[in-house]
């Protein structure tokens, strides 16, 4: 029997503001929606201080997670940046603490954002890339000791003054390091925005990530960069279709069927919808769509292997 490539489908929790009560409620709702995996967005819950795990709060997190029949992954800090030379020591300490938290809740994957830095000449950019590669090797070694994979996520740049690796370059970085505990996270919404911003080929960029992809972030948008960023209500950004909207599937125009007819991923990949409680009424429909997309990719893989 051919092994499915996408084996788990679920939702990310919404990060809190230091109050961990929301995690339990969020996980309970994710179970009700029929998910079998939850991604713990732990960047806002005061679980790490100065690069060390806060033991009492970590124990509470473990106790909460143990209540639910879910597989877990963890999303690290949004500000994680291994191109941040000034704060690299602090960045690494916090990332390693996130690995420890992931191990404690039984999570097999830690999502880590790819780096950014001011745009610069090519020789300086090469230095940024080497800094990130060296740090990723260290973090992946640490992850291996805790049986937690690091999943490097592609992000978009906000303007031409910011250097970010393109999705294909994120894939090339992971491929060059070639570490058993380092994979990529394909964030399709981020790739869509970046392709619009740069004039790149969206499908080609995400397909390049596939051979080293062990994790997926799924949410809808229109792929429109932040040509404006001042909105009085989130509904206004949605109305204009601008930015990283994290919409229910079908609300944007991301070509999901073409994507899942194109990409390949590694066996055991989790598909995580980053669609928050704001859209709770639409999340049941989104998980049905996500499962159909996963089945589409798995069926193509099985047919090819037959």
C-alpha cells in the first residue's frame, strides 16, 4: 500500500496575550471541527523568558494538550530571524526553548520563520544567507536531540528595501543543509503575495519547495502586497483584498486545485489551516475543502507509484 504524503489536517490555535485559558478553548473547538492535528501558536503566551522555558507555565501547557486526542505541531516566534546579527544569540536561545516546549507537548515539528535583513549588495546578502544556514544547522542538530523537526517557513517582503529569500531559495537553503531534522513549511498565501510583488511564478516557486516540504500552511487571500496598511477594521482589508488576510478557503482567489495538482511533499506532512476564530462559522467548510485537496495530492502520488 502506498503511504499518503499528507497524513494530518487541522487548524492553528490563535496566539493569546499571556492568558493561556484561550488555548484550551481553542483546542476543544479544533477537535469539534474534526481535525486530527493542531498547531500551537505559542508566540504570545509568556512561556519563555530570556531564552529559558518558564517551568510552571510549560507544565500547564502540557496538561492542557494532554486533554485532547490531537497530534501537535508548534509555531515559534513571529520575530524569529536568523539574519539578525545583533540579536542572534537571543534568537537562538528562544528558538531552542521552543524546541523544548515542542518536545514536552509531543509535537514533532517546530515552524521557524525564514530570515530577513535590509536589502544590500549581493556579497552582503551572501553573508546573511550564510549566517542563517549556520544557525539552522545548529537548531536542527538541537531539534534532532529532541526529536523535533525544524520547518523553515517562506515569508514575503513588505517592500524592496527588505531582503527575503524567495520560496525556491528557502528550498535551496534547506536542500543544501541536507539535515534529517530540517524541512520547509510551504505557506501558500505568503508565496502568492511575494510572487505578485516580484512578478515571479507562484506555482513554480511553491513547486520548488515541495521536495523538501514537510509542513503546509493553508489560508486564502488575493496575493496582493501591502500597497496600503492603514485600515480601521480588518473587514476593510478583506473588502479591498489587500495583504496577508488568512481567509477561509474559497474567499480569496488562490488557485488551490492547480497548487495541489502541482506540488509534492514529504511523507507524513501535516496540513495546517491558519484560519482563526474570527471565521469560525466558515471553518467547517474549510476543513472539508482541505481534506479534499489533501486527498487529491495523495491520489496523484498513489497513481504515480502504482
